C-alpha cells in the first residue's frame, strides 16, 4: 500500500507562546527601529528626529517619573529640616530664654 501513497511527511513546527511580556523592552526596540529608519532617510530623517525631540522633551514619561521622585525627596528633606528647626527654637525658648532674661535684668 505504501506504493500508492503520494502524501509527503510534514515538517514539525515549534509553537512558542511567551508567558512574559515586557512593554518597556518593546518600547525601547520600537524607538531603536524608528531611529534606524530616520537615520537612513538623510535630511528628512534629521528634520523628523529634531521634531520628535521637541515633542518628547527631556526623555518622556521616564524623565517625569525621575523628576517626581526628586521633587518628593526634596520636599521630604525640607519638611524634616523645618521640623528640626522648629523643635530647636522651641527648646531654646524654654531652656535658654529665662536664663537670658535673668542675665539682661
């Protein structure tokens, strides 16, 4: 019966379905592809790169997150210093002010 069988065996396929998706990596790769495309276009690509630099201004969302973290850190430092100065002033008024008044009189 194998003599009349005209069907050829099919090759095996590998069906890989990733379980993890990294959107940051995909975004980086897309930006890299875009840069490569713009680099190959010459003068028009240069104009587009400059225009896109104005739109994203200073790194886009990641720069905003970094800036927000720095502002939060700075604000927390300011609050700690302000509270320390208030406590120091109160302590000076309670402890040293009566001595100063007595000395002045």
